[in-house]
């Protein structure tokens, strides 16, 4: 009896393991934002959604398809129309279309490699037609073209292209250095032109200020002379009223003689004046006045003769 019992226990143990394996192969779950592709004997049978599902034991198997957004990054090297080699990094975000899970699972074995090939094809079809400056200016346009072409092609394989961004345009190091030198030279020219305009404006303003200063100085001198003339006129009238019988020539001679001596005093008191020789005889003052009157009469005669 003991060998029989042992045999039965072994059989029960094997049956229990078989049942457990069958249950494990029968029940399975699909996570959120994924889908399951069920094949029966290697042939597509159905697509299952998130939740708990049952398979036909030993006949069916399930494959999980990720429906989340994925990102792939590529770097394309190409040449512009003006023969400048550039590196163009491209970032592509793509996702399996919910209604085309069958196409996404069966039509492409390596979708990221296919996307990379189409990105290269699109970039190489556009950038060589543009100059380097146009490539920088049309960076967003290149992104739109890449996305449009990718979306048209990849939708047939069950993929939706959300974005295809050209994140940068990197020219050769030597070209980049040359562009920086050109930019620096252009900025230096602009700065020099601005400084020249500023100097020109400053000189014009200085000339205007000098002209205005000279005009004001001329007005001051004219006013000063007018004041002197008015003062002399008042002095002559006052003198003639105070000294009866005096003539205009006497008054003018006295005024001129007074100014003459005032001038000599100013010259003597001013620093750096040269030596002046003057006669020191008692009649020197009378001689000065006689000479001044003679000069005044001579000037008056010339004026009347002319």
C-alpha cells in the first residue's frame, strides 16, 4: 500500500502544478495606457484593453503595445546651399494611434529606426536648398516640414507624430568663429558710426554755443559802449552847466585827457606790462592836452572835408 500511496501523491502533485500553470497562462492583466495583442496559434485574434482577461490555455499568447508618448532624438549632418556643413538636432515625439494598434504592432519591427530614416530624408531634402542664414531664419519652417512629412508617412504605420522640433543648428567650428568675427566687425562699424555722429553733433553744438557766446559778447560790448557814450554826454552837459563859457572842445579835451591818464594807470598796475617812457616836465600835461585837441581838430577837419 505504501508504494501506491506514494505514487498517488506524486500524481496529485504533478496535476496541481499543471493546474497552477494553466491558471497562470489563462489569466492576465493589461495596464492602463497599454493594449494587448492576442494571437491564437500564432495568428492575430483580437486586441484587449486594460483590465483582467482570460486566454485559451496553451493556444493563445498576448503581446503588450505601449500607447504612451515616446521621444526620439536624432542629429542630422548636411550641407547648406552655400557649402557649409551643419549639424541639425531633431527631437521627435510620437505615439501609437489607438485605432491602429494592429498596424503599429505588425507593420514596423523598429519604428524608431524608421522615423530616423524619414527625418534624415526630410532634412536632406530641404536644407541643401537653403543658405546658412536662411537655414537659421527658417528653423521653425523646417520643423513644420519634417512633422508634416513624418505624419503623412507614419500614419500609414499606425503612428501619430506629435512634434518634430529642430532644436538647434550647429555649423562647423571654423564657420561659427568666422560668423562671430563678421558680427563683431559689423557691430564695431555701427559703434564707430555712432561715435562719429555723436562727435559731429557735439562739435555742432559747441560751434553754436560759441557763436551764441560771441553774439552775447558783442551785445555786451555794444551796450558798454552805448553806456560810455551816454555817460560822456551827461558829463559834458553837466560840465557846461557848471562852468559858464566853456566850449564843447574844452570839455572833450578834459575828458580825453582824464581817460588818457586812467589808461596809463591801468597799464602801470597790470602785471606783465612793458616799460613806458613819459615826459616828466611840468608842462607835460598841457602838451598832452594840446596834442589831443590838435588831433581832435584834425579828425574833425578830415571828417567835414570828406
